[in-house]
C-alpha cells in the first residue's frame, strides 16, 4: 500500500498545482480586465464632463447674446461720448439764441443717431463675437477630448499584451502540475508491480476484494 | 515565486508596453502643461493692450482728419457769412455725426484686432497640442510653443485709417460749385438741394447784422 502513496500524492499535487496555476491566470486576467474597465470608465466620465460643460456653454444663448450686445453697445456708446485725444479746432460760437438752440438740437439728433447706430452694430456683432468666444472654448474642449481619446487608444493597444501576459500567470504552477502528473504516471506502474506484491494489476487492484 | 507566477516573455513585453504608454501619456501631459504655461501670457490684458494700442494709433489720425474737415467747413461757412445760420447747425451736426460713427468704426476695428489675435493664439495652441498628441514629443512641443508665442506676442501691423471725411469735404466743394452755378445762372442751374452755404437758400435761418 505504501508504494501507491507516491503516485497518489504526485497525482493530487498535479491537480492542485494545475488548479492553482489556472486560478492565478484567471485572477490575473480579471485584474487586467478590471483595471482596463476602471481606466475606460474614468476616461468616459471625464469625456462626459467635458461634453456636458460644452453643452452648458450654449444654455440661454439668447440671454448671453443680450449681455454681449449690452457690453459691445457700452463700448461703442462710450466711444461716441468720449472726448477727442487731440485738441480740435472749434467753430466760433454763435451769438444768436435761435442758432445756438438749433446747433444744440442738431447736435443732439446727430449724437442720438450715432448712439442708435452703435447699438445696432452691437446687436449685429454680438452673435459673431459670442459664437467666437464659444468656439474657442469648444476648440479647447475638443483638444481635451482628443487627449482622452489618445490615452484610451494607448490603453486599448496594450490590452491584448496584458491579457496575454495574464493568461500565462501561474504557468509555472501548471508546469509543476504537468511534471507531477508525469511523475505520477511514471511511478504508478512500478507501484502496481512492486508495491502490490502478489496482486495482479487489474483483477486484484480493482476486482472484488481488491485494493481500490 | 517569479517562475511559478509565470514571469516570462509575455509579461515582460506587456510591462514594457505599459511603461512606454505611461511615459507617452506623461510626456503629453507635461507637454500640454508647458504649452498652456507658455501661452498663459496671452490673457485678457494682452488682448486689451492690442485694442488699446490700435486706439492710440488711429485716434490721433481720426481727430486730425476731423479737425481738418471742421476747418474746411468753418471756412466755407465764414466765406458766405453763414457762421450764424441754421445751415451751420445742420452741417456741423452732419460732420459731428460722421465723426461719432467713425469713432464707433475705430472701436469696432480695435475689437477686431484683439479678436484676430485671440483666434491666432488659439489656433497656434490647438495646433501644438494636436501635434504633441501625435508625436508625444514634450520637448519639441515646448520649444515650438516658445517660438510660436514669441511670434504671436509681436504687436500686429495696423493699417492706417482711410480718409474718413473726404466725402464730406468733397461734397462741400461740389455743392459749392453747384450752388455758385445756381447763383450765377440766376436759377437756371438747380442743384438737387441747396445748403445755403454757397449761394442763397430761402429756407435757411440767417441772423443778420
């Protein structure tokens, strides 16, 4: 009976080593998969946040355009109201009340006309200016998304290599298992011959009243 | 345990690929940061300065042109004794209106220069980051960013403003000729309208004496 112990132990060791090796490979592949999933989810989340921010830029566009119009109109009307930088030759003042009053009313009308023109131009330009600002933000967002995409493609490209490496985790244990199996296979016939004494190989081992 | 864990060619290859990828990503991050730092000088103040320097460039020219046009108008009015007339009020208001609109044009142009500079800067930044993402060359991107930023920081060349009051002053000369012709021809030649500057205008209020 003692002669059967070695092949049995080797066989059991083989099963254990193979199983351990296979578990190691499975765990490693799971780890690679989890890590890849984490990276992908992180990248997707960042991309989603950037996209959401990009969409938010266009919320209440008309309100933003009104504000832009107001800013530009303020710029233009203050230019209309600003004093010249250079000293300007002035016309001699009139000593007639009627003419002075007419000058004042004509100048006021001209000023009002210029201010209306300034506000109309501000309305006209506000869309382009606002959209230009948005486009700059969108180009920056596109750059960030491009970087995220580039990083994700990088991780995608090494995933097959990582899975290949993970599938070979525990290969040493599996080789040990194969060796133990081989040992078991090699020692079993000898054990059957020597260790079993007068027993025949099949009938006394497996038959009625046999060892097994 | 290395042998038992299956440390082999495949894991070495995967580790090398992972290391390369992490280094590439790190180079891109560092390069992007350097590009953004280099382009950090292009803030709102930079663009405000561009607008402001255009104003400084164009406003004196505008004022000089307006001064010349005012002088021409004053002389025209004085020649005809119309400095104390409603015609003077209308003509000077027209000129003032042209000047005010020219100031709005100038301000719009100043804004346009700043917007153009902002677009050029953003295009350059976008190009550099795109190139960096393709090459992963942080040092090259950083050097290119410095070169591009230096070129972009150079003040733009401004175009001189046009002759803004030419229409007004030419109009004065042309109208003078027409109104004189009306006066000399005893009304046979009639301009489409009469300012009263160069002949008689029955509608003009004129202070006598």
